[in-house]
């Protein structure tokens, strides 16, 4: 999959005397494997170097990340290294917003693959021509460096069972969208109006921020010309830890913004809770064990059928891993949601009563 096959460089839009200044924010921690290559993609953009800056916000990495970034910064005056002592992605995003000097602020992960050298120009051009203050973008997981397992994760995450029902991060059509799931670039005025990222979040801080952006009435536009590619987790354990954080973040998001709580958020928690619930229900009446068992059997059949459908289109080599990947995604999301509920029950959850 490529985003740049037909993307020629856009001209400076009518009405602009020069390209606007852009701040590219990279919230990172322990990215020594990827950070130099990611900076290469960004610094190689066809954009006037004096008109964009790269802010690397590091959460006190314990590997060689800092040394690598500082080596790159010594050769490129528009690269800055900043420290994030809280180590949270939300804190890094907030630091980036405060320190950015650009008219446009855009966020990119530290492990990214970008095959289009005109992403920054399209960011500036589309924001102007579409008359928006927010841009969403496709964020695919299909990089040319993926292992077979990572490719299977990428296809699973793109399926209906693998990501939020209202998510637009895999949308391939240009058009106006709600910013919630895929907003990534903002005019400075957005922060002035809705505030900064909420540092009480350890995941879903971008969705929480974009929820406020949407409530403030800002429109968002998405385009394949803005697409970037992220690397999927390489192991089952890494995927579980990632989705567990997402599950806890979704629960925290629903606490702060109850309107975001939907079926897609609750189903994974219902899944991990079902064995205990079915067991208790069976004590009331034995027939409920059969009903509960039927529901679980239907769920497992749905996973198998979805996996077969993906493998038939994308390659049978993916079939052995796909059912396990779906299970890990759903169990991770449900477990994280449950962790947040337990923290609420034990009085250890963060408070949303003062902001």
C-alpha cells in the first residue's frame, strides 16, 4: 500500500505569500531502533527547512534515543530535543503544543514510515484550500518492513472486529470527517480555544482532545495525501500491552465524556467478564449456561469467519495468527477497561471534577 503514487507536490495556494510555519511534534520514549529513520522521513520533506521545526519530546529514554536525536540535531538547526519527565504521551503532546512556534502543529509517532515527501505541503495546502483548522489523516499499519505477524496485525486492525466502529483512521477517501479518531494537525487557534492535551490520560489522550475539538465546532478534513504508516506491535505480548492501555484510556475517556461510551467500548469488557457472569447465571438456572455458551461459541465463530475472510483476500499465510490476534486485541481492551473500573471502585482513579 502506498500513499504517494500519484501525489505530485502541491503549488503554494492562492492567497498565501509563503508556506506557513509548521511544528512537527514527536512524543517518544526508547525509540533508538526507529527514531533516526523517522527523522529522516520528516527532514526529507519537500518543505522549506526554515519554515518547519521538529520537536522531539522524550520521556527520559533509557536507551540511545537521546544521543541519536542530538546527533541529528547537530546537523539540522530545525530539530529540538525536549525532555518529558512525566513520561506520558499526553504530557509529551502538551509540551509540544506549548513549545511549538508554528502556525500549524502536527503530531507524528517516533516509529513512523512516510512514503510521501509532500505530506507537510499538503498539510498546509489542504488546511488553506478546505478552510479548516483541523486535519485528520489515514494512519495505516502496512509498512514495507513488517514481519508476517505484523502484517496479520495490520489486516486485523483494519477489519470491523479490529478497531472502533466510528474510527476513520483507515479511511481512503478524501472528505470531511469528525476529528475524534484521526485528528492530527491543528492551527494554533484550536489550542487557544479548547486548551491543551489532558495529562491525566496515559492513552486515548488524542481522542479526548479531539472530542473537545469536535464539541467546539471545528471541522476536519482527511486525505490520502496526508497518510502516514505506523509499525504494528511485533509480539503478542506487545499487542496485549498496547490494547490494555487503549482499554483503560477508553474507560477514562467515557468517564470524562460520557457521550463517547458505545457498544464497541463495552463489548470487550463484556467478553472478559462473560465466563464469571455465565457461571453465576447458571447457578440461577442451568439453561443459562447453555445460552452463555452459545454466545461465546458465536463470538469464536465470528472471529474464525472474519479471519478466513481476511486470509482469502490478503493471503492464507496470515490465517494461523489472525484468531489469536483478535482475541488478544479484545481481551486487552476489556482488561484495560476493567482495570480502570477497579481503580474507580478502590478510589485510586484520577478525578475529573476540577477541569
